[in-house]
C-alpha cells in the first residue's frame, strides 16, 4: 500500500479509528492518531499499542486499512473470518 494512504488515514479530520492489516496477517488497531508515527521518508512506521508496547512496521507491507471494525476488550481486533 502507498504510504500516502496511511498518512491520509492518520491525518483525517475528524479522525476515524481504523485497523491496519499486513500481508502476514498481523492487525493493529489505530484508535487515535497518536498511536501511529510515520517516518518522514515513509519507509517505516511505529504502531503503539494500548499496553505501551510498540511495533516498527513497513508501510509497503500493508494489505488494507479498515474502518468501523469492532475490537475486543483488550484493544486488539478480533480474528477475521
């Protein structure tokens, strides 16, 4: 996926929570724009999780950005069917 699409989702006003799914099946909730930081060159991003942990990810490996996806009580997205 194009990093421009990820930046647009992060910067949308008003912000809409979304879930980022990667080609390897990992899914990350982005409940607020503060949970995502994109390197200025667009080659990496940091996704912060509700528990304080974080992952450094490659935006080009994003498969989809989904809006209005219900989340589990621990802040992670339920597995897809």
